[in-house]
């Protein structure tokens, strides 16, 4: 069996130029403890920060050694020294930021959070605005840079599992819902399940059909449509990829927790299983992977690494944007590609609302 160099596979390819001046919009947990920590470790250059609250931005700037704090995000976007925008605002605010950014000749690239927008229509507008302005647009679909998922992609591409038959993700976890989500009715699929949806697309491409079911979660106190969800992708070759997501997997005080994310992929020539270490954050807990293949009969291969999804994966999402700016190419997780992920999210909600299987084409071919 040809040996895979997993230490190389899981590491993102960095740009030759690391000193692009990055303007950071947002000062919450994701920016403070993921983006900025990862950028420091990669040698990137966060040059300025702004947030909805100036005092919060100032506090994060002092914590992460960012030299400039702007009083408003508009002021930061218009700062002629900024070359790259890193947006960590709620998805219903990203279009507003992009509309101003595309008017600035100094902006070369934009990294948006996932979800790119609240729906396909707004996502298309963001993509088209950036394309018209000649600005590289990438989306922070950071599960693609989880180390186990990166390694799994190499295993699949190398043919070690043969024809893929079934892929599953099972999530029993408790995300730290940001307060802004409480005004949305679409919660789990749009904001957490989208990681799994985008990962299925990264691994297997676009599905032909999507079926989703949900129930409201009585342990989640604010109004929502989708608290516990299951969605299944069906492909032209009959592959099924399905995820079961429970985002408040704990009855409460007086009971023990059992928190995890597991994945499994079965093929005709092998099988791979893994866990995602993120639910144990801030504990340092690397994701895991084990696979067995007919190319190395009767053994499990278990690569190991010390990197973790949060925060290390965030090096990759910024690196792929900087490399696109540097080489004048499309980012690996470009905005136009991400329109297909958003279409899958919309298909899930349409499936739930209409209680039927939805084809990918009927969503993606609409704006």
C-alpha cells in the first residue's frame, strides 16, 4: 500500500506572502479565540479590528496585540491600509458589510463566516457583488480543515475505500449558541448542521436528492424550527450520506453528559471511522481517524496528530483566501462554490416544510 503522509495532508498550504494586512470585523469568541490565535500561529498579520462595540474590540486588540482599533466597522472597511477583510458578524449582517467593501479599491479579498447568508438569494448577491468588483471571496467553512476530515478526503481520493456506499455523522453536542441566533427561527441546520452539509459536499460532491426531518428541542428555550435534525443526501451512484444532529444532548443537572461527534464512511474496499474533538473544547482534544483497507489487509491504520479543529483549522480558511489573492485564482472554499452548500441548506428547510424529498436541482437552479 502506498503510504500517506498525514502530517503533510492535514496542514494547510500557506501563502508565500504572510503579511497581507487583515482587517478583523467582530470581537466575539470565534474571532478572539479562534481566528486570531490561529493567525498568530501561522504568522499572518491582523492589522486592525472593529466590532459592534468599540470597548469589546479594544479589549480583544490588547489581548491579541492588534495595533489599530477602529470605532466602527465602516471605518475599518474604508481604511486604505486594509487589504483583506475577515468578517465575523452574524449572517444577516454580512451582505451589508460586503456592499460597502466592494466599493473600496484597497480590498483584495474577503473571508465571510458560514453561513454566507440567511438564504440562497442573499448569498448570490454577495457572490455577484464580489465578482463584479474583482474581489476574492472565501467562506469560513472550517470543518473542511478539521484534521480527521482532511485526512479522510485524502483516503477517499486515494481509492483506499473503493466505491463509497454509506457515510454517516452523529453529533451529540452542546454548541454555545450566540445570542444573536435567538432572533432566527432556523437554528441547527443553518448554523451548525451546515458544517456537516458542507463536509458531505467536500467529500462526495453535490447530491441529487435531499430529505430532512426535524423536531423542536424542548431543552432549547428560545423559539426555533429545528433543534434535533436528520438529513440524508442521496447521490447518482446510490451513495447515502446522512447526519443526525442533537444540539442539546444532555437532560440537565443531576445526569451525566455523553458528548461527542462521530463519523463513519463505508466502501466496497474499506472503511474509515473517526471522532471530532471539538465538543471537548477548550480541552486540547485532537480529532481521531482509523481506517482499514484491502490494500493493507486485516489491520486498522490509525494516524495521529497534535493539531485540533479549534483553533488550528482557522489557519486553513484564511490561508486558502490569501493564496487565491496571491495567485489570482479561486479560493478552495470560494463564494461561488459555497452557493451549492447554501442551496443544500435551503433544500433541507424546504424538505421539512413540505414533508417531502427535494432535488438539489430545483433549489440550485433558482435564485
